[in-house]
C-alpha cells in the first residue's frame, strides 16, 4: 500500500507543469560549481552557482541523468553521465590513488583512455543512468557540440591546471564531495541537460532488457507487486537519506535466512525497476519538500494526498513552524495560514480525498516505518484541529501561542536536548495525533519529571499535560469532552488541581511579602508538594501565617485569606501521595492560578489607565 501510494504520487507529480519531481532516468541534483568552456574545449571560467539562503550557501539544482549507488571495492569504476564529483572530473586530491582511479574511469567513459587494463588494474567501468548502466558514453553523443567540447577539454594540455589555478577553485575544495559539470559559454543549461543527452537517457531507459538473467541465473523478469504488470525486477532498491543516514526502504540481506525458493535480495518481493524508481523518487522528493515534510527527533514524517489539495501544503504547519531563514516558505500567505491554525481560525477543507501520512526513522539495516496512516483530508484535518484544541491553554500576551511538536518535545527534553528523549517518543506522539488516541504515557511522565527537576511550569509543558489528561479522560469516558479547562476553573474539585492552586497562592503571598527573595517555596518544595503533599503542606500553611502578617495592605491580606478558604473548602487533610495523573493536575492547577494572578493584574492596570 505504501509503495502504491508513492507510485501514484510520482505519476501525478511528474505530469504537472514545473514539477519538482524527476522523470525516470533523471534526478534533480544540486551543482555548486560549473566549469565554463568554449566549443574548442578551452577553459573560460569556474562559475559558482551557490546563493546564500539564511546561513547556508545552496547550489543551483538541475535535472541531470540519474546517479547510481556505488558500492564495493571497485565503486570508483561507476561514473555518472557527464557530471560527478571533483574526484572524477579532476582527480582531486592529486596523488590520491582512489581519486586517480576515479578520474581514469571518467576519462574511459568519455573515450579518452583505452578501455583495457591500465596501471591501476581497472578493467571495467560503467556509466550510471537510472537503473541501467552503460559500459561507456554512447558514440552517438560524441557528435553533440557540448560532449565534443568536454572531450577536447581533456585532450588539450594544461586545461585541468587552468581550472585549479582559478580563484574559485579554493571555494570548490570547501564543499565535501563537490558535484561539478561543464557548460558551454553562452548557454543557460549545463551540457548534461542538453537535448541530445536527454534523448539518449530516455532511449536507454526505454530499452531496458525485458527478459534476462543475472550472473547467478536468477530470473529478472516477473510480476510487479506494485503495478501488477510484468517487468524487469529490481534486485536492489534505491537509497533514501534519513537524518544524515542513507538506507533503502526495501532491502534483503544476502545469505542471512531471507532467501525463499532460491531467490535472494529484491527477487523475494518483486518490484519492477520502473516502479522502484518511481516510489524512490517520490519519497526522496517528499523528504526534500519544504511543505510536506516534518522532522522531529529521529523520525521524519511526510504528507501527501491522492490529488492536489491545499491541505497538502498546510499539513506540516500543524507540526512545525516556518523557518526564519527560508524566505520562500515565509510568504504572507503561509504566515497567515500558520497564524490561523494556532488561533483556532483555520477551516479544514470538507474534502473526501485520500490523505497519506508516513513516518520513517533510520534503522540498522534499512529504513524503519514508524507509522502509516491513511484517511481523508477531512478526517486528518479534524484530528489535527482536535490536537490543537487539546493543547489550548491560557498564556501571557507576549507568549508565542504556536506549539508545534518540535517545541513540545524540546520543552520536556533534559537540558533541552531532543536526543535524550526516548527514540520512539516522537513517532508515538504523531501516531496518537493521527489516530485520535491518548498520548503516550511516557510523554506526560517526561513533562512532569522536567517540572520537578527544574521547578518551572512553562507554557508548552502545561499545554502538553493538559492535552494528555483531557485525551486520556475522553478516551476512557466519551461523555466528558474535557476535564481541564483552558483557564482557571474554580469548580474543579480534584485534589491534585486544588493543591496546585493552593501552592500557587502560597508562593504568591511569599513573593509579595518578601520581594526579591532568592529561593521561593517553589524552588524548595515543589517536588514534595506535588507528590507527597502531607510532608510539606502543614509547614507551608504555618509559614504562610508569617508571610500574611508582613503584608502591609489589609485588603490584599483579606483577599488572600478568602482565596485560601475557598480552595481549602472540603479538604480535611492533605493526602500522603498523589498519583502521576494527579501530579499533572497539580501542575495545571498551579499554572492556572498563577496565570489568573497575572491576568487580573493586567485587567486592573487597564482599568486604571
């Protein structure tokens, strides 16, 4: 189902005008530097295509013949079609055996060096084009003006030395495995993008062998599980980058118990090379997307719909925020949509189009699928809105109301380091949001532990605890829409909530009676008060009498006494301990009461003004 949905997305996108998805046999690749030559192959300039976006220099992206994964001790024998990294084009670093082998492979592919054995022992080389590989550059391309110029460049003396002597060469060396290619002076597109080269790649892809056998004699043609059509089966599948790691979504280890009926690797789950290219390209495109991908923790989540919808671009804004250094994404429309989502004004499209959400994470051997969810745009949007409603809680006017998943997890991570959270937590949280299930228990455990460790109930932590408690209550008793309100609820008689309010009042009295005190009762007693109230509240109540006596304003003292009496009404004794859930309610009671103090102060000031 996942591969079929990705294949459908590829088929839809590849036919769209100005599509950012590559047709079969091609890929979109960043080329930071272009070697400008004339028709005689003479070096003209070394052009830097990079532009500064935020703090990064990003090279221009071109539609190039597709590369191929290079593996094994003879990986240097595979070159890309008329483009590659600096080691292949110029043998950099000079004198390095691997770079020399790479450069020799490049020259043989161009027909500059003989194809036989050379001093380095290299006997075979191929050019990667999509899922196929050619022994050398087709001779029909040798008549193309651009290809002839590249051949003349390498046949002419001192041209490589001229490139290395150029002032921009030092910048090339700062880019790891710097991809480069050639362009004719006066042209707008590099030579690999010329019409003759594109036609050659398309012809090569269309001439894929329909009936053949590999060197082990295994059948390479079969029924594709994705399309249902017969075709050449992909023995290995393309790789996908996930959080600085690159692995395949579909992979089988050789001779490790995964073989079946004499089949190995990709033949165990036959997917045609055409379908493999389509789903891999679609997945890689989604993971590079600015609007349809969210990275949280070790997981990457991508969204797409069966047909083009506005919700495709809006979905990521429910979980992430527009980057400050990306002007393309921070348009007024995007910012307005983002603001409407977190203010509750966003209207979910009443659309029955299928919507797909795929969560991926790196694993030891292949990409792990954390979750896969299929619903309609309307259903997914409704669950996104429910998640935001559950998070909604009162806050200060200067607080940013947006609570994307990344900010929530950052708020409960030790020292703010997301890497110290349980590895599956982000994926479990996303699944709970998508399926309308209670949030994982470890989520509010982590929030409560952070509060106890740091004695700080921040807006994100309070919102998260409120959402967790309301979800759990609603799941167990659908008749109760929400247990905890957005703001202070004097009618809530839960012992944890009331003691949290009481603790906030005692702290406020202390703060007003002893301004500038170094350590408040929250700093000293919050952990014990929220877990074992009986051990501290007796002493705190006695200490409170001293604090009240220091208040100079009689009306303020009476106001506090009445508030404490209201909270304590019906409480005859303090409990010996509070369950984890009630510790969460304690935190919300404290937070609500403190926000109430600030809100009343703001209102009073407004009336005085």
